[in-house]
C-alpha cells in the first residue's frame, strides 16, 4: 500500500487499540529547510502535551516486511515511553524569568527557511539566519527543544535584540564550544589511531552537546587561537547545522574544490533537514572576522 493508505490504516488501528478516551490525528510538521514530515499524535484528555511520532521511518519498516500490527505496537510503545516524560505542566513557559536561562540560538539556511522565518524572530547572517530556541531540561525530555516564535516573544514582552542578548549570555556557559581535530575525532569514533603522516589538517567546530553546534561560529574564541597557531586564515566548510569543518587557507587547492566538497557532502552525507549551507566561508586572521567567499 502507498504511504497515504498506510497512514490511514495506522490511525484506524491505533484508534481502535487506544479507545475513545484518546484522540488520534495526523499532522504535517515542517522541519528545518522546509522538509515536511508526517506524524501521528496520540492525545489523551488528561494530556497537556503529546509527542509527535513520525511515520516515514515506520513506513519504511513496513516496506521491508514488518507486519503492520507490530508497527502499531511500536507506535503505542513510543507514545507510552515519551508521554511518561513530557506530560508536564507547560504553564512555566509563559514566564520569561523561568525560561531565560535556557534560551539559545542556532544557525539555519535563510533561503531554505523563508516560510519559517515569517513567524520567528531572527537576524540575518551572511546566507544564514540566527534563530532562537528553548532547550528543555535534559533529565525530563532528553535534548528536545522548542523553536521560539513571534507569539512567544510577544508573550514575554521581549524584542529580537533582547532575545539575542539573552541567548548570547547563555551560549558560552550552556553550549560551550568544542574544537577537535579530525584525527582526534576519528580516533574517538573508530578507536584506531592514525599515523602521524596520515594526519588530516582539518578541525571540527561544534559545541559540547554537539547540537546546533554550527552556531559556535558566532561566539568562538578558538577560531582566533587556531588561526594564530597555524599562521594563516581558516576556511570554514558548513558540514551541517550541528558542526563546521576548519581547514587552513593555504591556497593549495582552489575554492571551487571546497565548494564542490560541501555540495557533495550535503547531497550524500547530510539529512535534508540538517543541511546548513552550500557556501564557503573564511575566518580572516587579520580582521578577526568571518566572511563569505564568493568563488
């Protein structure tokens, strides 16, 4: 069966299993870069918030041969596990004093998020946009976050400038930057040490949480230190919304080479909703600022 019929069947089966005290509905969620996903929401009358369970991955399991009743069991299990954690009193979210310490910012692509940007406070930065989010308490819901919309800003009596100042104050303490060499990263990932002559002169800049870590560009103190240490400017390759790659600008390869590298990584290695940019940037050692390269 196709995806639409599958979705209808899932809603029907989950409704029968959960009973009349639950409302089961389908929702379309626009993620970063205008990627639209289909989710199912299971909402009890006693719930004040409910998780969205996305169906694309579950449909893929069905196509691979998993029985639909087993998938219904899985959806209900996911709901029960998550609602235990997130069935919270969200009244606190109305009080800016209670949320201000967990307001952060992230970088997203400007052109790919024009629809979203109509309804969220933001600042333009090169071909990107700085937007804001509230990071939920990790012990309650893991690394869930709430994108801050204009109605939130109005409810709190804040402005875009004040949100930026609040987020900027929180970033270094709440999302401290992390600069790690590609050699160290590969050892961490594989457990295999590289020979010194195989070392790649490439670094990864993110944050300690490795979540929306590309925004570390906006407050990094390590960029300047690395450029001084290497004695040259740094090329910045936007790996994803979660991290960027840093390479010495030694002019051994033309900028077109790196632009094509970024395009290929975005096309083959990065989820569509996690693509940051197709552009190339440079940290100028002399000016101590980040600039966009137009090759």
